[in-house]
C-alpha cells in the first residue's frame, strides 16, 4: 500500500514538473529568449549520463564535464539545468527500484521530505548567484564528490551494518544530512554519493541507500527545479532534451545492470569529476584575473 502511494506521489510530481517545463519553454519561445542550445548533443549526453546514474555512478559529474568540454550551456544556468534534467530520470528510477529493497517507511519518507525541504530552501538562494560564485562553488563541490568516489573505490568507507531503518539521534543526523544534501543539489553536487556515505556511517545496510537516495532525489528535484524554472535560471532546450531521453537510459540500465563493469566506470567518473572541478576553478580564476585590471583602472 505504501509503495503504491509513493509511486503515485512520484507520478504526480513528474506531471507537475512536465507542466512547469512545457509552460516555461513555450513562454521563452514566445518571447524569443529560448537558448540556442543544440538539442541532440545534449540529449545524447543525458541518455548516457542517466544510464550511468541508474547504475550508481552519478549523472551530475558526467553531464557537467560534457557541457563544459563542448561549451553547450552557460555556466550561470548549469545548476538550474542540472536539477531540471534529473527530475524525470530519477522519477523513473524510483518507480522501478522503490519496491525492491524493504526500507523502514519512517526512515525512507522522512529522509525524502528532509531532502526536498533542503532543495526548496537552497534553490531560492542559488538561483540568484552570479556566474563567478557558481563556478567557484561548483569547483569545490565537485572536488568533494571526487573525494567521496575515491574513498569508496579505495575501501575507506565504513562497511555499514544490517539495519534497514533508523531511530533516535541517528535518524536526526540522517534528516539533517539529507537536508544539507538537498541544498547542495542546487550547486551541482549530486545526492547519491553523500547519501550513500551517510547511510554507511549510520550503520545501515548499504542496499538501503538505493531507495532512499533515488526517492529523495526524485522528490527534491521537483522542488529545486521548480524554483529555478520560475526564476528562469535554466536552459529550457537542454532540460527538455534530457527529460525525453534520460528516462530511456534509465530503463535500459535497469535491464542491463548485471552485465556492466561498474568498478571501471566509477574510476573513470572519478577522474572526470576532478577534471571538471579544475575547469570550473580555471574559468573562475581567468575571469577574476580579467576583472583585476579593470578594478585597478577604476581605483586609479
């Protein structure tokens, strides 16, 4: 009964997001402000990234690296675009996987709500950041993600335990953590890796991370993406491309998960994250250096 209710919530969230996205896309088109982003390259990147995301690799880092490398999306619009792109794929993930692992309902639902609250709060602030701030925050955030991935690959994560739910102070820590992770989603750091780490640290069964992180992301992404869409701080064509082709990657990954060599993919993504973090920092530093002579002239 609870699983069916959660699935209904995910479907309602998806429909609400589709309505917001189509309306915003049409409004931008009518005003002539629709971004000239190439549809098919972004769609292909979204397909591959969400295929990997379903396997546990994470999509934010892959998409950010590709968008930066091929200069497809304005840095200022990246957080809103990434959040908008993950809504329908993560809803598809949740609909597929939410009933597979039996997690304590209170733990699952409360962590989903905490993540959504963090995303809703964070999006109101991040959507107003200037490009330089976003570049610096994303550089640091991606470096944190790389550290988490490498720590997992090197066996530095705690082994966790057998618990499928949390109570007392551990549940409080989990709620605070997921709230923070929801905020960080708005600056381009995915929830999957930190949420999985938190679950391990609190002694839960590692398998419990999958419905928690997928369900949390599915719900919070609607709140965060909705705020970015209302403020116009997103690339409408890029979001629409991944909204269509991302879920296809999710379904194929769910069918082929047993055949994939995940260890090699995770190492590859870890290096991609570090490279992307550096490019973000390099862009921030280059822009800062260009601004310094102007400041000197003004001061003179």
